[in-house]
C-alpha cells in the first residue's frame, strides 16, 4: 500500500510541475532539465501522435523509434483540404478513379469526398526511385479532398488504420529573412570575416558544382547572376518536349512549382507550375538575394562577389510571383527535384514549426542521392533544442545559424545543439531584382553564404560525400562564438572558408583535422525504453576526415531522470573512414516525467585541440503497467 501511494505522490508531483512549466512544441519529443514541454500535457494536447517503429538491424538491436506528437498549429501553417499519407506497402493508382486502391484505407475516408490522389515525389524522379526507394517515398500520397474537415482531424483517424504508416497535414513554411532598422552599409564585411580572399586563392569554385536555391524565385536575368545560372544539358529549349524525361517540360534553368497565384489560392493548394523560376514582380526579392549570397558572378567587374565564385545556381521557385503572398509551398518537391538534377547542395532559407515525417523521408532520400540540404536556423532567437523549427531540426542536413561582424550570434538567430555552424547573416549585401543590390539580414543569408563555402570545398575535394563536407565545414570552423566551454555545444563555431579548403586536402598535407560523429545508434532489446531497468545503448563512431589519436568520448546525461553506466570511453586511435563501436547502459529513474518522450545524452569527443559533440535522443514509451495506468488517470 505504501509503495502504491508513493507512485501516486511521484506522479502528482510531476503533474504539478508539468502544469506550471513553460510549454513548447516538439517534433520528436525532447526535454531540457527542469522544463517539461506541452507536447506531453495530455489535458491540453490538441493533435495526435505518430509512432514509427525502429528496425531490428542486428540481432536484438534496434534503431530508435520515432515518437512524434503532431501538435495542432495555427491554420496559416498548413494547407486546407490536403494531406500526405504514407502506406506500409505500395498501391498503384488508377488515374480515372478518385478512390484509394485499398478498400481498407478507403474505408477510413468514409464521409470524405476525395478530389484527387497523386504520388508527388515518385513522379519527380520517375523509375529511378523504384530501384532505390530506401525511404519509401513512392508510398507517399498527396490527397486533396472537398469535404470541409480540418486535415488534423482526418489524419488523427487515418493513423489508426493498420495499412497506414503515417498521415500528416501539408505544411507551409516562410522565408527566414529578418529586416532590422539598421541603416544599409554598402560593403560586404563577411568576405574578410570568413577569409574568403585567401580561400579564393586556393579555388575559385567550379562550374560543375551545383547549388540549388529552393526559394521564392530568382531573377535569372540579373547581370550579376546570369552567367552562374545552371543550364540543363539534357533539355532542348522551347521545343515543348520533356527531353530529359523528368516530368518537367523545357526545364532549361530550374522550375517554378507554384506560379502566379493569390494568397487564397496558395492556402487552398492551387498551384500552376511552369518552367520559369523568375518572379514576375520586383517585390519578390528573397530568392534573388539568397542566390547572390551563395554564388553571384565574381571577378566580372560589376556588382558584388558571391561566396561560391564560379559555382552554378539551380533556381527553384516554391513561392508565388507576388512577394505579398507569404509562404514557401511545395518546398520538399523542390528539394527532391534538385537532387534528381544532381545538385551537390540544396539551400533552403525558410522554415516553420510544422514537423512532417514526409519531409524527413525526402531529406533522407536527397542525402542518399548525394545532395546536402543546407537550412537556415530561423530568426526567432529560440533554442532549437526546445522550440523545434523545420527543416532546421531534421537530421541529415547542415543547419546554419547567423553570426554578426563581432563574431557573436546575431540577436535574432536561433541556436542549439543541432546548429552545424554559424555564418555571416547580419547586413549581408547581395543581389536584388532588376540589377539592384541591398543589405538584408537573417539566417536566410547565413545559409547560402555557408552553401557557397561548401561549393568551394567540393571544388577542391571532388570525391567528398555530403557527410564529409558537413564534417569538414564544421571541424574547420573558428571557435569564436563563445568563450564559455559549457556553451560550446550550442555555439560550436563560425565558418572559416580558408581553413575549409586547405585542411585535409592533398595540397596541404600538414593541415589535418578529424571529423568524428555517430554513424549508428542502436538500442538493445527494443526500439525505445519501456521500463526502469538497465538498457544497453550501442554506438558506432565514424571518423570521416583525418586520423585522430588518443580520442576519448565523454558521456553526459542532460536530463536528471536518466543515468549512464560510464562517463568516459577511451577510443584511442580512429583512422580516416574508420568506425569503432562501444556500449554503455542507461537507466530511467523514478522521477522520469514521460509516458512517451525522450531523454538526452551528450557525447563529447576530445583529442588534443580537437573537440566535437553529438546529442542523442533516446525514445521513452512506458506502457502496460499499474504504474502507467495510475499516472494516466491522474493526467485525465
């Protein structure tokens, strides 16, 4: 009886904390010490949960499950009358039938009039995906319906269907540019700040290196951009034929996924594609500015210098022509389209709070195809460990925060453990429509500046994979963002272009730096923590860059409701492209506040002057016990 009352008291205590704490929205639910996010406040939660199981990749060892709380957002963040649906097996559509090919799934749409169904991502890269559909994106369906029901309410019911992997609304994102009240300055302070002149002495970029700019559209006729705009070698201009067979007729220089639409048409998902990614109106300037940040034509006697110098831009328009129509639409179709064209880097200077497993699947697929998606962290001055934004909080991306001329985080920039690197983003002078130039500020500017540096790396190290380039730009960044060692994990470093194109390259054999990160993370026995017993965690470390000796890994819980069996693991020597496994155990304490959530473990890699970090999120799902039932009754 005493232990029973003890459990009740524990959960009454936790319940009171949850109701008095500051609440935040999460994607894959996380936590910070003494802060409990609203996504676990059952009484206030307005949305639904998706549980995507992990995979048993080795005997008794599982990749972590995904526990996703789809918190309902304001309507401006998602389209009405449209959802994404991913099935567990592939169904082939009959173009004359507006019903779903599976009678079991069709039954879940009882009372809902379906207007159209398509597989938007399968059509972008056609048959190529069917032979290498690692992430199942050919099983993602876009469903447009006519019945006036909120997409969240439909998805909440659909995820109960055993043939459905997940269902989500279609989210809208917004450009991450921030316009301060500061006077314009007609100079590019960022060039010297990240040592670009010295980097350009090593490489002036390469026209074979492609940086896709998935944005609001680009003024492809700008005098300082035109010579660096990519031309599709597989497409014959203006012949009205889809020569390269990618479903886009005459996509000679990119694609417009949205067209000239009104705000109402945009929110209703009414888009009109065409082959001209140049906006009609000059009030749409964001994509032209980001294109100039990445790779304006340099050393041409006019205008400005672009970070990527000779690297080429693939302009992809995912917004309305009219800049007053707010929103990035079909951005992930733009990402996959860019990957299918062979883009080395895909810049995405936009974001918002809507998490979608569809979008993570698309990013994973692009990464697998050899494209590194580079995102802007966002301009809300938020800690992304608490307030998640997307695509900034997805995995397999390079996330860029904004630094100012004093090498500090720009006051508007988001920050957190998942910021790969910071780059100049305050008062960045670049191209504007109609051959104009202006300063703009935001992580929207920092992201393409970093993308241009990635282009320079690729120009020197042509065989570098997306993972190697990501580690290279991070490992060679300057530790100038903070003087407090405890804050280094969230302010890791600011881009240094010169170091990025010299370290680990054949021309400078004396300059070496490792690039260590987790390449595999497995849980023994199950894909999540389901009890209060010790559980083995298996980690595979891979060093993607130069050899490292005397490497140690510190293992530090960031939450006070979990313990680890060891705080340090001596790796020793880890050579280039070599991997090493190690195990440790974790144990949930009785004060664990979650029924469905995550615990965080910080891994710190140290060897001499080299230091880097990884944040592990270990899923928790406590079920089927008297302990849980009591807690749920209290929450209800």
